[in-house]
C-alpha cells in the first residue's frame, strides 16, 4: 500500500497487532458473531514524508454508519473539555463577528452546543446517523455525511464560508487526507481559524498506548508531519496547546498562509525541534513499541490467569474502542471476563467485538461484586476512580495496564 499523503510505498512497519474486528463494531446479538469480519491491524511509517498510518484500509463507510456507537456526551471529562474549548475560543475571537462555526466530526453535538453563544450560525457535519440524530434533537443543524472537497465546494457555492472550523478527533479518521485538508482550506474564510485535536504521536509511542491503534484511526500525528500536510493546501499551524485528554493530545490552530494576521507562535517551532531531537524521523524511535506491547500482553494475561485460578471474579469497565484493541490483542474472551460495564445506554445490551463480552449498565457491578475491575477507558482515570470508590466496600480493586500497571482501591493507590 502507498502512503495516503505522498503516495510512496509503505515499507517501515512499526507494530503488528494481528487481525482484529472493528473497534466500534459492537455486536447486537451473539448470533452476529458468525458474520464478524477481522482485518489486519498494522502500523507503518512512511519512509518519505514520515506520516505514521495503518497499512490496511477499511472503508470509512464500513465504520462511520448508523451502527457507529461512540458518543461524545458519555464522559463528564469530555463535556468539561468542550466547555474549556468554548472559553478559549471566546477569548481568542474577542469582539470579532462570527457568522458560522462548522464542526467536522460533530458526533452528537456535545461541543457545538457549548459554542452556541459564540456564533450566529452553527453547523455539524458527521456521517454517523445515530450520533447526528442526537445533535438534531438538541436543535443543532447537521449534515449527515462525510466531509469532502465536494461538500466544501457546494457549501462555498451557497456562500457558506466558515469563520471557525473545529476538527476534533476526526483528521486521523479520514483516509483521504489530501481531499479532507483541501476541503478545510476551501471552506475557511480568508481570516478564519481551524482548530484540530488529536492524540499526540510521541505519547502513543513513548507511553506504549498501543490500544489507541485501531482501524478508524488511519493516522497518528506529529507537528512536523502535519505542518507539511497543511502547507500543501496553503494552511499554516501558527499555535498549539498540549492537552491532557485521551492520554495526551495536541490542539493545533491553523490559518491560511496568506492571512495577514498570521502570527507564528514560537511553541510550534519548539515542538518541531523537540520531535527532531527525539528522533521521530528515524525508524529507531519506533522500534521498541512491538516488544513493549508484547510485555504488557504477557503481564496482563499472566495476571488474569493467576487471579482466575484463585477463583476471583473479574469484570471490565468502560467499553471504549481502545479497550477492544487491548482485549483482542491479548486474546481475552467472555469466559475470562464475564461482563463489561459502560454508562452509554446505546452500548448496553450489546457485545464487544472479538471478545464477545456482554456490555452491562454500571448498576450491574454492585450486583456482581467482582474482585477486580479492569479499567479499559484508562484515559478517564480521574473521572472513573472516584465514581467507582463504592466498590471498595466489598474489597474490589481497580486495575489498569495502560499506560502502566496500577491497582487502586477506594482507600487510594497502592502498589501490590
Ligand atoms: P473513550 C474515542 O475512542 C472514539 P474510545 C474516537 N475514535 C476517538 O478518536 C478517540 O475517542 C479519541 C465509557 N465511560 O472516550 C464511555 C464509562 O462507562 O475513551 C465510553 O464508552 N464511565 C472518536 O472509544 C468509554 O468509557 C465513565 O465514567 O477509545 C470511553 O471511551 C467514563 C468517563 C466513560 O474513547
């Protein structure tokens, strides 16, 4: 396969996670398991432009359709992240007249809802209809479709140009990256701002967050590479902010190069220098990831076997997409972990892809009284640990394997 950006053949493999089903492909019934498809999950780095990407394309239509189960509204941490973003943009925009804010990958409208006071018009674009129906119910105008240059052109033809385009956790999700970024450039007012958020590649590599790798994440970005991608379409990254969300993300701010008010902030160059120094442009930087993932797999499967042999009951918590990469890479099934609890009503009653573990509501935890809860949504540790403190009443322990092995009890952290 060729690099999706520069078309050079991909030859440098970083990690092979085997064949897995789609991470958001929750099964409605166990009978659906017989039709479950698996696809190669292998991460490569382009030797020419350095873009880190998957080697195999599952089509976006297979992933982002009416069955796509992820909803932005399911975490309080994400809700406050969106509120903080709105405050940040309010400050940056100041007294500027904002006529249209477009969010690409708007999902259920959680973020756009918070941006209502900032703009006369809002518009969400997202192909996942179960999510966009929820946005519509909140009176947020949405186009249920993929964002492409075709769509950008027709919006331009109707005189719709955006003052702000928000693209949070969506740039990595679009295999046709050239078409997508060209579309952003077309849709943006000459003076407009694009903001993009994504899990930052050095965190994924250095903290062995291998579970962030799954088919809907076609790309894993650094600043150096993204700067080249945007430059091809007359866009420049002029500022950025590190964020705690999703295990360590970046928010980049982008404008047209031709924008007279483009003030390049030193932090952008500082990040590029840091990436250069760390060796992101060398294959050596990525080489240990496979071994480290293998070590985590070994530690986890050994632990699981030991506690099951002791007769302990293990449940999981947080049916995150990333959890499915983890469980499927580790070869876990529903005889080992009998259920997973999740707050998302749309996921409850379904089964995890691959492992076929049933998803239950969090109320089921108190009934089952497990000895261990394996936390798969580890990125929300600060929200989840206090929420599950009540499980300490029967001595339940909260166990994390990513980014490192940790065990918590209601009484606080201890290392066994
Ligand atoms: P969460 C998502 O990945 C999807 P996922 C997407 N592909 C993306 O790009 C990344 O984010 C960045 C549940 N939960 O958000 C809710 C509880 O049950 O980490 C969710 O099902 N109780 C667009 O799916 C899951 O955990 C809680 O208290 O890996 C979290 O999924 C909390 C906080 C969450 O993302």
